[in-house]
C-alpha cells in the first residue's frame, strides 16, 4: 500500500509537547503519557532491561538481551510521522521511569504502519497497553495511515487479546505458522 499519507494532523507538533496527560489505570495507579523524545534514551534502555526475558522475546520476535546504542537511538529519535511512539511514565524527577511504550513504524511512502507495544511486567493487565495503542492508532489515522498491522508469536495470548480488543483481525496470507499478523483498517480522515 503506497502513496504518501495525507496528514490531517492539526495538533501541536508532538516533538514540542512536553507535559504528558495523566492516565488512571484499572486498580488506581496513574502514569503520564507523552510522545517519546531523543532524551528518553536512558529511560528506554532501563525499561527494556527491566522487562522479563519472555516479554523482550515477544516484543522483538526473538532473543534480545541489550540493544546497541545505535538501535536505542533509532527507537527514541522518531520523526513523529513515519515513526511515532508514545511512552507512559511513572514516578517523578530522578525516579521517573518508562512503564509502557506503543510505537508505529512505516516504510517510506506506505499508507500502512506496523504497531508494537510493551508494558513493564508489574504494570500489565491494567489496561495500559489498550489505552496507549488506542491513542497511537488515532494519531496514525490523523497522520493519514489507513492500515495498521501487528506481528506476534502465535502463543502470545496477551498481544492477541489486545489486538482483538483494538478491533484487529488476522491478515490474509500469514508470514509463518509461528507468527500471526493482525491488521486493522483505519477509517480515512476526510
Ligand atoms: C501484550 C502487552 C503489551 C499487553 O499489555 P497490558 O497492558 O497488560 O494489556 P491490557 O491490560 O491493555 O490488556 C489487553 C488485553 O490483553 C489481555 N491480557 C493482558 N495480559 C494477559 C495475560 N498475561 N494473559 C492473558 N490475557 C492477558 C487483557 O485481559 C486484555 O484482553 P481483554 O480485553 O480480552 O480482557 C504486554 O503483555 C506486554 O508488554 N508483553 C510483552 C511484549 C509483547 O509481547 N508485545 C507484543 C508484540 S509487539
């Protein structure tokens, strides 16, 4: 699916938005959500290091212990158009930490983007991934994307349930028996 996405985004440039909106999760915990920034590199590294090996494996579709500095830079330095990420932060000042990330990435000129989500193990099952992904999908829609996909291991029940909750369906032509691609068609912004 190629063509330049027709952006209908009229909000402030996400790169200049500093304060996150507060989200209250099931169970009463709260966190702040804002677009990722280049300065989040250390927080992002700590977040990935703090995930269980299983969660990291599911997130990256394979064994990853630690990302290279270059790979980390690519994750935090997004252009807010073809790549976008929302982070959920908990704690204040020096104790601030990332507890969840939802991201999309698109090939140049594509109208389709790929979603990935990860939530810190102790913050799971409170609706955080659902809220982050919903906000991100709306942002993608306003940016002109018309299709979102997610690839996940076939035994990743939490991700499959999340995808279903977001309204995603199995895509036609699955990549392999162990990986399921789910897709969602986004209503075009007129
Ligand atoms: C997948 C993941 C992001 C879900 O995060 P979360 O914040 O716990 O998700 P939510 O609380 O919003 O719940 C979403 C759905 O998943 C279900 N779910 C969450 N954790 C679950 C678990 N351990 N077992 C079964 N279902 C689970 C929830 O019940 C909900 O489904 P429902 O609406 O049918 O009840 C999280 O498990 C995670 O970070 N996993 C590791 C990384 C990963 O696998 N990423 C996906 C590849 S991109």
